[in-house]
């Protein structure tokens, strides 16, 4: 699928447009049951897509992962056709030049405890997204991901630990926090996957990029998966391998992958300057080019 040649104009900043269970709330202020389990226990899953010129990127892949996350929580998957209908209604109401689209699926209203009543709630929202940082940087934070947790690898609405870690990063002047897992391996960011260029035995940048495997406990990011696929197709050296977190101390380069960042080369780690040319720049260029060629890769 090619990017449409006629694009809607970019929207001005304003409140999100929200669709909840069949009803559109164009000015925000949408109503979700106060006892919805997505709010009281974090019992839900979600996906975030980049919107470019009114078109959500890789929506099909995001809906596939939404279904996998729902299955991981023991929830039925939402109807993809219904989600796409809601997405269309939201984006028709609020054309976006650069935006963020979020699809949230919860177990619906429930008791004030962990048991469920067996319902569901579907929320789709869209709003303008900020431009990427001019000089993005990351910090390593002291908290860990539990790669053996019941929700490891699932994109759930239980996001409090990400909020805390990101707050630490922002306070340090960085834009993202990196977390290790309980085995002392690099895992992921609070809302991103991570790719690293390490150094060889002579201290030179290694001739490959490395990203933690899914066994590290990281989320199976859509952007990460596309980068791995496209790198393989075009001969860019990118491999999955466990990375001891101490290897970050002298890493040559760090890249973050996520729906809104795409492939973002970082300029500093814990205040130490990083390389931004060579393989990191090639990876970012490759992703930007291939993503522009197909807005809904399968």
C-alpha cells in the first residue's frame, strides 16, 4: 500500500477525539464506567500507532499484537473490523498531519477486586503528537523488568512502573529510560525497544547492531520487528542477542524503536556522547524509507 498522494491538512493542537463503545466524543470528555477494570486494576491492553497525513501506520500489525496481548491476559480479542470502524470515525473527525492514535481494550466494568464480570470496553482516541526531540538522549535507571512475570511481553494498561522510570529520565534531562531485566541483561525502554552498537576487542564500533531477544522480557515492538525484517532484506547487520547491561558503559551507539520515534538515534547515554553516524544512521534511513513506501505492512 502506498502513502496517499492527497493528504488532509495537519490539525491544530487541541483535545483528543475519543470513541467509546460506539459513541464519538469529538471534544474529549468521554465517559468510561468508573468501575472499569482498566482503571481500577489495569486489566486491559492497548496499542499506539503513529498517524501521518491522516493515515495510521502499520495498523494491521498493531491489531494483531493487541489480540496477542488480550490473549495473554485471558481476554477475548476485540473485533478488528469494529476497531477499524472506530479508527476511521476518529480520524475523519480529526484529520491529523502528525498524530498519535491509541486503541484500548479492557475487561469492562468489574468489582473492586481482581475478579472479572466478563464484559469489555473499547476506546479509540487520537490527538496531535509532538515533533521528535532534536537531540534525544537516554539514561539507565535502577529498576528492572521481570522477564518471568505473568504480563512479560504484553502491552497492558498497567503502566505505573513506566511512568516512574520515565519521570526519572525526564528529571535527568533525558527523553527515555532504559531498564535491565532480573538477569542483568538490557531489556527495553519504558515505551520503546532498544538497539545497541557495542565495541569490539580493540575498542572500535562493532560491525553490527544488536537488540535484546524477546526472551529478555521486552515487548515485541512493531517497529522493532519491521526493522529486523527490513534489515535482513537489505543486508544491514542487525541481530538479536542478550546484552549484559554493563556493556552499555562503553557502547558506541544506542537507538530506540517505537511507533512515534520510528528508529531514533540517541545522542547521549547517561550524559556520555554517542556516535550517530555509520550503522545507526543507516538503520534510521532504512526504516524511514521503507515505512514511507508502505503504510500498512503485513
